[in-house]
C-alpha cells in the first residue's frame, strides 16, 4: 500500500533535479526529440560547452537614438523697437462758450455738427438800455472835459495874486527895517514902527492866502482831470458791455451742441451759448508704465492704429513728469494731423512710440516653446545637442516674429522642438534662411 507514494516521491525528486540543476541538458533532450523524432539518452556527467563571450559596449547600450529636427540658421539684425500703449483720442481743444453779460438771445440758432470759424457770431443778445447808458457816460465825459479849461484858466490869476502878495511882503519888510533903524536913532516915532510891523504881517497873510488860492486852483484842475478819467472809464465799460452782447467762437471747430435758442435768457458768466471742439490736430492720449517711461522722449515719432483699422502717424508732444497717484503711470500725448476730421474724440487707439533699435532674430512664431519652468523661449542646437534659451518678444511682422535674448548667430529648431529636451542628441537638417522684411512691415 505504501509502494506507490514512495515511487511518486522519487519521480518528483528526479523531475525537480533535471528542471532545477540540469535545465540545459533537459532542453537539449527536448530539442533532440523535436528534431529527430526519437529520444536521445541523457548523459548526466557531460559538461555543456562553454558559451563564447560577447563584448557589449556600455556606451552603445546607453546612448539614445538622435532625434531628427529641422533647424533655421538665424542671424541677428537691427530692428526698430517701439513702446506700445493703449489709449484714446482727445480733442485738441474743447470749450463751452458762455455769455459775459445778461441778455435775451435775438439771433437764430446754429445746429450742432456745423463747422464755425474763429470770430464767427454764435449768439447775439438784446442790448436793452445799454445804448442809453453809453450815451449818458459819453455826456458825462464831455462835461468833465469842459470843466478842465475853466479850471486851467484860473491858474494865471492865482499866480498873479501870489506874485503881487510876494511884492507887497518885500515892500513891507523894507519899511519895517527902515522904521526900526530910525526908531533906534531917535528919528522915528514908535507908532511908525508899529505901523510897519502891522503892514508886514498883513503882507505875509495876503501871500499865504494867494498861495492857498493857487493850490485850490491846482486841485480843481486835478479834480477835473480825474472826472475826465472816470467818465472815460464809464464810456469804456458801457462799450465793453455792448460788445459782450455778441458771443463769438474763440477758435475754429465743430459745434457739439446747438447754440442757444432764440428768446432764451443767458445769465452773465453762466449761460452756455454753445460747446465747440477742435479736432485738427487731434491728440492721442495714453499712459506709460514706470518700466518704459525712460525709453520715450518728447519729439519721438509715433504711429497709432484706431479700433476701426485706420493708421495714423505723429510725434510725442507731451510726457508727464508726475505719475498718476492711482495707477502709477505717466500720461503721454501724441499730436496727429486730422484735416478731414475723420478721427473723433474718445476713440480707442493703440499707440506705438519708436525707441532705439534692438538686435533681434526673425523666427517663425510656431518655433516658440516652453521649458519645464514655463519660460517662453526657443530650442537651439549646440554641438549636436538640444538646448533652451529664454527670449523676449520685440514685435511681429508678416514673415514671423522678432525676438531678443539670443546670440548674434543661433541655430534655432523650427520643427521638432517639442520632442527634445536639454542635452538630447539631435540630427539637424538646415532649412532655408528667412529673409528679413523691410523696416515698417
């Protein structure tokens, strides 16, 4: 009963021996059975022939296969650079013309959109009683002028009185001196001396009165002259008030509103007659960031494109010296000719201000890629291996884009850049060089 388990165990041990320790002999035996169709005896002690050693190059085994790419041999060129900002158009001048005096409009209105010349009448006001006021002022001026000759005629009489009083005073002084000396010698009575003293005092009083009269006449002349000046001022004021009845355009431009309607009352320094805008030339206004403000100077050439597609050119006329407190940007203004008035106030515009030229490469936009850090750049071929160089976009054109940040000559991968990384071997096929477009394209 125990014989079969023992035999089974022996057979299993023999099978394990050949499978584990004599595997090659077992494989040869199986191969002989397959090829010859009959079993071959297994020689347990026969040693297997040694295998011939094969030399394997570690370098060849580890070296990856080179990646085929297409390379553009690019050389740097001088490219006009520009600072780009977004802004809007703004009228060169815009003013609301108001009345300087109160009055009722007596002129027909001019409708908005009409072009008016400088000095053209916009609103005419009713003069009212201003003509009478002017006539009254002119009459007062004539009266004041008539008083002046009368006052001037008194001057010779007053001067003659002063001269006469001075002569009498001199005579009285001589008499008083003679009387005093005779009295001292005993040849004149004291009454004579007293009379001489009284005559001297009277002469002095007469001279004083004559001088006062002369000063009074002179004051009368000055008063007459002042009256003339006051009357002239009144006349000028009345004439100016009448001139203010005609409200005229301060410059040539377009009416943004209708002029005041017939019969409407305009108050002094508050009643708006019309609003005028001047659009030729027109200003393009933008705001430069702090990082680019030093690249722009007044007088720099500028080009702009409106939202409608219209392109215009001009020059920088103003660059702010103080930053906006909220945005920390600097206002820039560009004057552009607008003779046909096609550019309106408030249109969106993109302004490009020319700066110093920059050396850059012209490459296809499809050649741009990103590295693992997310930097925008290009894949280059250096010594048969791929590398990465970060670039900065300068401008675009119809033939590609201009970038900086590369050496003067660079082999740029334009096809296959997405399939290589830094240090990967590449097999480069050079494409035809791209010709640089003309300046301004």
